[in-house]
């Protein structure tokens, strides 16, 4: 029995025939085929969320982008305009199933991911200076240095000539980068890796232990840093809080650090892992990169479309009756945007099943929804793209003969709804 099948979130699968549940093992095992079939069924399909509550699944590219930029759809499940009490929301049931003590719930609900304008705008402005294009460009030499150091040490971890890229490179690189940016000591980084794994496990016993420990750790970081401020993001947030407490509350400061660190390494790690596996199983595309390294930025966009790690957004809620492609979404209804089906929509892409690193024209706006769209577009997208470019370019430069250490069909993935991540990526470096 898999850990996912023993999760309470899996208990409701199959209770409502004709309404696909995002916890359905078939959808998790093959999200490309499963959600692709739903996309061809219609642009908006009635389904079920993890807690068994009804949700509208939006499956096609244009409709997904429409909802992402429509501010009538809210991320905040506590918004009064939804016309119902929070206790009746899917989010409330989800938190209860997670087993989190009630006094810790504001740290999830207060996240920038769950806020709408004007709070979202205020919080985003406070942290966005750390992720400007200029700041990320200035950071690139350090990202390259960390990548070189990790790749040089990679052979030390090989067993029988095989090394796990996820464990020894794909995770350590973005963790090191985001922790340096935020101001988290190197000694604490393995603990953040464990906490991240616990939070996505959907196992209440792990969640209820790790989440409080993480919150207390961040409070301790803030107490320590307040006495010796530097130029890192944590210090900037402390200044914003202390100089003008109205701009940033205690809970908002903690949740901002939590969100930035977890989002800043989890998805990037699996972009690197998925991208490496894709290139090693498509030698014609890898050859294009070897022949023209300037193609790497465009390649990262295609890899985000073709094998991106995030397959759906968090739920949004209609603040009024809204029509999507002829389907009436009622006020208070939950909507889930299916990025993986949108990124393979044949109405938008020619031959979407084909990996084509030249698909995205240089200098053009993103032609995928791997980072979302609209007001909640991924704050760290520029950094993630840069880390993906650096990681892949450096890997194939250091080890030009690298190959998979197992057959492609033997690669195992973590069974999580809305996510596409490898448990490990065994590689032979030479």
C-alpha cells in the first residue's frame, strides 16, 4: 500500500461516478492522459476535490488563462464576498483533515498565495525587490558557482557508478540559492528539505508534527536576526514590520518566509529533475542544446510546458456568478485550473505531445501556463528559470556522457495530486 493510498485524502475516490476526483490514482499516475481526456470532454468539467467537495475543473488553455486573470475568482477562502462561512469551505475541511491545531491555521491562510488584492498587492510589493530581473541577473554568478561545486562533488555519492541527481544536485542547488537569498544558515537547510517533504506527503501525522516545528523555527530565526540585521530578505521583512507594523503583521512575516523558501526550492528541484530526464530520453533535443547553448532559455520554457512539476493551481472561488465557456459558475463555487491539460491543448499548440525545444520564440511572452498567469503569476519565476538554465547547462557541460542509470520505465514518481516529481533520478556520469 502506498503512503498516498493510506492518506485520509484518498478515502473519497470513486464515490461520485462521472465526477473525477483529483485523488484518483489513475489521474495521479497519468495526469497527461487523464486530464487530457477531460479536456476533450469539455473546457469546464464537474469534479471533486481532495475533501470530496464539488469543484469545477478548467481544462483548456484559453479558459485557464481567462480565469487566472479574472479577479472575480478569489484565492482567499475566508473572503466575505463568497457569501458563506469559512467553516463550510473546502479549505476548512482540508485543514481539519490535515490535523493541524487551529492556532496554526492562520499561518497557512495568511500566505501571499491565499491573499487577493489589496493585501496580495501589498505583500507582493514588500518581497518583490528580492526577485527583480536585475537582482536575479546579479545573482547568476553565485548560482553558477554553487552548481559547479555540487557537480564537482557528485561522483563522491556514486554507488556502483550511479548517483541520484535529485538528492545530490536538483534539491541542494535551489535550497542553497533561496536560503542565501532569505538568510537561512547552511546547517538548517537539510531540515527544510525534510519539512518540505512532510508538507507534501498528505500524511496528517507528518504534517501535524513538521508544520508547527517549521513555524517555531522561523520565529526563532526572526528573533535572532532582529539583533543583527543584514541585507538579506529576512532582514528586509523585519525592517518592514518594525518600522511600520501596519505594512506587515507577525503572521504575515512568518508565512512569507515559509512560502518563499518552500516555493523557492521544491518546484525548481523537480523542474531540474524532470528536465534532465526529458532531455536524456530525447537525444535529438539534447543534441540541439549541445550544438547551440544559446537555446537553453527557450528550452526551459518548453520543459516547463512539457514536463513542468506543477499540474494544477490551488482552488479559486467565484465571488459572483461567472460564465466560463457556457458553464455558469455560481457565487462561492470552487474552481481548479488544470495546468497540465492546458499546456497540452491542441487548440493552442501544434503537435503538443512532441517535445520541441525550439517551440517558444526567443524574446516573446511565455506561451505556457507553467508559472501561472495574471496577478498570482509566480513571484520567483525569473529565479526558477535561471536556476533551470544554469543547472542543465552545467550538468551536461561537466558530464557530457551522462546517461540514465535505469531504464526510463523504471523511474519512480511521487504519487501526489497536481504534482509531477521524481522520487530519484539515477544517473551514470560517464
